[in-house]
C-alpha cells in the first residue's frame, strides 16, 4: 500500500517497497507476485471506523492523482465497509468534480449532489461537515449557476475550511487545487497560481511523498513564466505515485514547457503503458498526444507516425469525451502540419461527436492544407466551418474556447491571403492572431497549439523576404515554447537569409 494510516500499515508499505527493489537473487520470486501499489503517502484523518482509515487514505491518494474512476470505486468500497462513514460520500462527490479537466455533465452533477446529501444525513465531526458543505457549495443550484460560479463557490468554501483548520494539511492542499481551478487563462500575472504555490511549496518540503503536493505544484507552474520552478516536483511526482498513470504523464507538462523532449518521451511512454494496462483510454490518448508532440520536436517522425497509426487503429473512439476527442483529433493534425504534408492535412476528418473547439482544429488543418498546397485550393468551406464552431462556442458562453477557435480562424484566413498573393494582409491577420494567442494561457489538456501563431507569422515574413522581422518573431515564439523544432529551423533559415544580404 502507498499511503500511511498506522504504524503497522507503514511497516507493511516499507517492507513491500524494499522487497520490490531486491537484486537478481529474488527476481524469480518477484515475478510471481504483483508489484506493490505505490500512490504516495496520504494521511486524512476521519471519524470513520479504524478498519477503513487505510482504504480511505488510499482513495484520497487516487483522487490527488486524478485517477477519478478508481477513486470513486475506492470511496464506495469504504462506504460499503462502513455505512456510517460520511466522508466516503464526500469522496465520491469529489470524484465527479474534475477541477482542471472538463466540467461534469448533468448526470454527474445530480449524482454529486446526491452524495453530498447522503454525507449530510450521517454523523460527522465539525471538520468533516466543513468539507462536506464545501463540496455542497460546488454542486448546489447546478441548473442555475455556471461551472465558473460553482468553482468559485467551492474555492471560497475551501478557503474557509483551511482558515478554520490551519493544521489540516489536506484542507490546505484542496484549497490550493481550488485556486488553480478558478485561475483565469487571461491573467498572465498568474496570480492564483502563485497563491497556490505559496501554499504548496512549504508543505512539499515537509511532506515530499504526498502525491497532491507534487502534482498540483506541476499544474501551478504550467506556464512559460513558472515552468522552471516546477521542475523538481516534475522529476519527483512519477516516483511518488508510479501506480497512477497520470502521475507518470504529468511531469511532461513541465518538460514540454522547457523543451526537454527526451524527458517528455520517457514520461509519456511510461504513462501510456500504465494507462493501457489499467484500461484508462482517456489517459492513454492524452499521453500519446504529448508523445507525438515530443517525437516531432526531436525529428523522430517515424515514431510519431507509429503513435498516430496506433490511435487511428482504435475504431471505437468517440470524440464526445474531450480528453479522448482532443488527442485523437490533434495527433494526425500535428503530424501532417508539422511535416508540411498539405495534401494529407486537407483530407483530415474530425472524429464523430467531437465538440466544436476540437472539430475546429481539424477544419483549420484542412483550410491550411488547401491554402498551402501546390497548387493552392479554395478553403472557404472549411474556414466557414471554423467560424460556425466559434459562433457555437460564443452562444454557449465558452469564451476561452471561442477565443482559441477565433485564433484558428484568423490563422486560416491569413494563409488564404498569402495564397492569394496578398502577403501583407496575411501578415496583418497572423500578427493579430498571435497577439490574441499570446494573451491567453493554454489549458492543461493540451501540450499547446498545433503550431504557435507567432511561429506561423515568422514563416510568412520569411517567405515575404523579411528575414530580420521573421527572426524576431521566431525568437519570440521560442520564448513561449522553448525547443520547438519549427521555430528553431525558422531562426536558422532567417539567419542564413540575413547572411546573404
């Protein structure tokens, strides 16, 4: 077991870990037994029966590594073993709230509220009631309040729990996570991320084996400004909780931000294997998308092609679940666009059921492929599809994705202008797209744009015979995305042109 609940549990865990590391003399014996589960060390005291304290700690550890389905089942098992355990219902409710992923659907919102009500109906300590009511703040009035409003209500409630119980480590950790969930992607000062870091860093020094601390530090530092600050946590997290596929993948967020492509490959190969073994399709595809991206930056095209082919062979995938849909659609787009395979890009089709912000990526690839093909083709229909996706998102009030889709639309129009012989119009459109893209942080579900708009602007300027301006844009692109192969090659080409002048 990978958590701490009692002296006996700690002893069992230490013995298991030691046995897992013995040498060749024990190798045959080890192969006869499963590898001991390792999820990190979590101690979350409850008033539930002593017999379920260790399983409860394990469930919380799963929750901290975003292993949500397993966490739900673990909390339900605690509830079956101790029907009077109110916090088991709290845990199930939290397993439906994915703070940094997609919002729960209506069915999960109802289920979450039911679990909160079930917890309220049982005896609990004042501290436990505070946790339960904080969860209730998220699930209340779900048919009237927006996701953002409910996330803010939960953040405020957890701030109250942490203030009321300052010695409660878990309260402070969950409060830090709630801050990350409400951080605005347009706040380039990263104020809430820095607030979360102030909470997490001192605790991480004191509890270096806690999975949530390392995990949430990585998320808090997932930006160009803060990435280097999260490198130590990134290198540690996969060792803290290697039984959780997400823990194996998550370090690659920092590796990607810093251009550490070999590290990202190793991280995502391990995560992909673990996710496949555990039947976690979403995490497997997510890791494969990051893996494709890293392989392409290393110039390992055949390996990227194999990953894309492996994903395409899974004919049962549905684009409706964002994590699956984004990765399955983005991977072939990355491969085609970064390799300049314009004819291939022009023929891509979005996965059935893909939401508008995901389908728009494929329509963008089609439009760019047609505009940059030889000869260029009319891409008006695909640009119109991107615009329809943007309008649908605006109507739904999804401003972040409406902005991102608007950037794709402007990029496609820029390449159309260039194809039509109006380079200056293309430059103006792409510069506007780059400015919009630079003003908004990416979400953690993606390794970044297929190709940053600033990098595309450099390409257009270079083709227009303006190498000095192109060099400036490529260098600017590399500040936001260090180590990107296309931008590095752009810098080299611009410098060559300048040397010939």
